[in-house]
C-alpha cells in the first residue's frame, strides 16, 4: 500500500509499505479521508520521531475484522481516534483523561496518511465510532479535532450568553467559533494575522473580527478567551481581553522551554481562571459525531482543499503558508 512518510515539513515521501493485517482484537481500516491537523506541521514536535507516517483525523471503512472482535463487520463506515485512555487510572477516574499515560502512548499503525491503518485492540474497544449514513467520510474526519474542541469548552465552562474571544482563526479557531455559537455564546470576537481567515471567522459565526497585530483589547472584554495561536502576543492579548471572573483557555501548545512572565496581581485582581485542554476522550468523540450528524457544526464548508495522497506535500505547504486555506483533507484513493 502507499503511505506518506514524514521526514520534515519540507520532506514528505510517498513510499510503498506493507499493508497491515488485523490480529486478534484488531480492525484493519481502509482510509477514505484524512485531515491535516495543525499539529502535523509543528516540526519541533514531529521531527524528533521522523521518519514517521503522520495523520490521525481519519474516516473510512472496516476492511478486515480480527479474531474475537464483535460489533464490527467488513464494510462498516467508521472513524477512529489514535489516542485512547485506560479508563482505570486515577486521572481517568476523576475525569482527567487527557493526562492519562495510556492516552499519551496509544496510536494506530502506521498512521492516517496511508491507504490502510491497523487499529489495536484498545482503540477498537473505546476509540472507534460508526458513521451515520447522513455523514460523509470527509465530514467524519472532523470528529477527532471537534472532540478536542468539545472537551476544551467543557473544561473552560462556557455557558449561554458568555462573550467569547477566539485568538487564532485556523481550523481549531473556526471549530471553537462554531461550537461556541451552538452553545449560545453572546458576542464572539475572532482574531488572526490573515485576512482570509478573518473572513472565514465571520462566515462561521464571529460577530466581530480584528487583525491580530492590530487587536484592540480595550473596547471588548471576554468571559472566555480561547487561545488557538501558539504565540506570545496571543498570551499578552488573552490576559488583557479576559473580563473579571473570566476564563482563559490555552489550547494551542507552545514549544518546550517557552516561558511568559505572568502579571500575577492582574490575574488575582480580575479573579481570572487559566485552564488548558488536550485531546478528546471517547465521550467527547461521541458528542462531536452527534454535533456533525445534527448539522449543528458545519464542517463540510470548512474544507478548502481535497488532495490525493501523492499531493500531500502540497497540503503541508498550504498549511504552512496559512493564508489561503482552511481545512485540507487527504483522499488516499484518489
């Protein structure tokens, strides 16, 4: 089968690799759609594991059912998540699945930018969801990133009527805007450095948009500041935008070793809460699928490029440029 092997952001090679076989408790998944995530182009994060087949936002169908697997049959339309929790450690038992050691080490083989992936037993047990007939493969490929957003807004405590600021209007930012709107948010401010993405933010529900490099933090205060840009200026703006009693959610990760001087008095004086979120546990995956199926979140309209596997390098280039694209979906069989 064909797989895109990542060596660096500018060096992605299409190789012929052995097709996996489903062992006991496993599924072999034929991939029909695989989204490029912003984390896929975080070279500081990915290159230390290179060469590697990336890709984790996958949707497809069951090609082969391993011995002992029940509940799935060849031809079933499914989505699968690469990270799944153990559900037994003290973190999972107290609702903190994102910091479970198992969640941070599980994956599927070889990766989503391939024609097939093998899903290990633990993923089959708690990380595979069937796709409703009304949902396309490309829509279903949004389940994993939307689940991350669902968890983030659950952790941040967004409730109807709250004013929201979304700093960074890439894919995660647009999903945040749509989800916040679906949850009954009041005003939604969106920022970004690219005019194209600001237009997309407005299209998907932001009530006001501003360039990130000219953002006025004095005339709008947010009950929730959702930081989807891994940049120090966004941290500064978040601290200025948060209203009294508000919450700042840092969603986009910065490089290890990055530091920022916190204005501790201002945080105390505002009674501001700072939270973080990572990944989307199984329950949030199910919620994400329900939101997509119910058309509460319009993910199909976010797709700007559909590319065959042989053109994945172009997809990475588009992601790195950021100016004229939003969601890029790889279709391995085109």
